[in-house]
C-alpha cells in the first residue's frame, strides 16, 4: 500500500491517492482533477473508489467528475444525501476493494453532521485513516462553519468522534484533509500527516475529557470564515460541471462591467494600478483572497505582467467555483493612475514615529494577541470590504498599513487607494518587527 498526498497550500488542504495492487482510492479531491488522474495513470492504477469525507465548506469538490471520468464508485457519507448518484457510506459497513483492501466508514460528526472518516484495512489489519475534518494533526476540525446555532452541538459531537478515532491502534497512519493554513481547523494544525499514536501523545484536543470543556476549547477563539465558504455547501450538494479549460483571452482594456484584479507583484502594483482595481499578488492563496474580498461569481478581469502564469490564477478561482474570468490585460499604457508607497522596515518605522502618523493594522483578531502597534486602527482585511474604510482614518494624511508580512497590507492598499486614501505599506515585514524596531512593542 502507498499513499500519495497532493497539497493545495492556498486552501490548507490535502487530497490523497491510495494505491494497492494496481487499484486506487482517491480521497477528497479538489475540482482540478487532472493532476490526480495523471498521478494514477503514471502509477498504472485503476481508480476503484472516490471517497468524500464530508460536504466541503472550503472548496468545490472534484469527486463526482473524477468518478464519472474513470468509472470509479463515488462514495459519500450516507447522511450527506447529495443530488447526484453515489454510494452511501454507512457507519461500519465495509467497502470491499479487492486483494485484501477494505475501507471501513466511521461516522465522525463534529466538523459537519454527516462527516465520515475511512479506516483502511489490509488483510483485516488497520493500516491508515483518512480523517477529513475530524481528527487533525495537533488539532481538530472546527464545528462552527454551519452557523453559531449548531456550533456547540457539533463541538460536543466532535468530542465523541475524536475519541472513537483515538481508540484505533497507535500504528495507524493519520491522513487528514485539513491542515496548516486551513480555515477549517479549530486551532493551528501542525504537520500534514501523523499517526494515531503520535496524536494520542501530543494532540491537545485529545487531552480534554469532558465534552463541554472540548466545546469551550473549540469555540474559544474561532478564526474568521472566508466569505466564499457560504457558497461551497450548495455547490457540493447539488454538483458542479467539470472544470472548464484554462483559456484566458488577451484584452486591450478591462471591460467596464468586470471586477479588476491586479495579480502583479506588489512593487509593480505600487507604481500604478487601474483605477478602482484591487491588487492581490499571485501566490498560493490568491484564489482564497479573491473569493473572500470580491462579490462571488461576478465577472473578473485580471491584470498581469507580460510573462505571468495566468492559468494558475484561473485554476485557483475554479477550485472555489469561480469560472468568471473574462480575460487578462498585460499593458496598462497611460491608464494606471492608482498608486501607493512601499517602504522598508526602517523607513516605515521613521514614519510611524511621527506625531501625526495614522496607522492601520489589517491582521486577524487572533494575531493581535501577542503584539500590537500602539495607536493603530485595527481592522481585519475583509472588514475593509464589508464595513468600508474606518472613519478614524482621514484622507488628508497618508495611512501606514501593516500586517504580518506585507501581503495583506498590499491588498489593503488597493482598497484604500480606490476610497481616496494615500496608503503607505510596510513591504516585506510585519507588525512584530515594526513594534520591536520602534522600541515599544505592546502586547495585548
């Protein structure tokens, strides 16, 4: 038996291909299925099953299309009841993969009500566990994504699910779907994979014996929920069409009826962006930030460097169900009038020290617990879209913007600029470095 992981860093998720005796099992595939099917073909593996652990909240699933393309059996938790043909996975009703391979569904509600983990047995012996959003490495799946009304009930159910999985033999390999960087984890997840024994020894969620205490821990400081998450459940319940080909027309100018997203490096953006555009550098989490900050499914025009990989941007958007990219503009000509300043740490700190400096910190609330910039206006980046620019910030003076690394601050700069402000961004450092250099770090 071999387990091949496929990491999607921007979403903090892993898909897995299990291979055994020429047969394969694909677990929690994302929508861009070609990479998984190519890996199966390279290994001369015939897909026998495509498994889903739950109806995903953070991406559009490729499970249905992978099963249709390959003839594999599509297996979903029995309680998921999607609108397309599938094999329902019932608790402890084994699925026979042949050649000594057995898949045992284990109902593990908590992250979602229908959530099901899959125990892999070889010749009757437990070997691996695909735990989806239940037991994670050093953490557990968050229970509040379906709304605060159900969060505590699901958190209590998560307690029983974690213990059910922790009772498996210690040598069983643990392969969760959600991991580091995912907004589906209740606390910061650690390594990508683990074992039952390692989690018994070191997972703080397994050290809590009382269901209500675990619920308190899971719900104590929930991370924000990306705006596009609310569209994923419906898509994964009703099904989605195959991912369209990644072809982007070249445009001379952005159509008036599209959202303009500048994917160039921040230094190019700072020199000039199309008025009214938002700058989101192309990186692993480009799709997540675009889906979070822009109206879902509205038409998009990309602005890119001449040699930039636009296909990667389109793929990341398709992973969350956004198929609305109309084209790409690579030459801004004389139209680029929206600018902002980028400063080094030293230059930024000198500006901070001025008595009339106005500062905006766009980190998450949880990030502010260790260090704050004294006097800063604090707004998490997406709040600039939903709530607008804080009234405390005046357009008459520059706005010094910081986050943890400069990435979110540069995105905020575009939002501030189109609202009539003059952003000044800490380019390649963060609040912690600025506070230390200023000589007055302020802990929360």
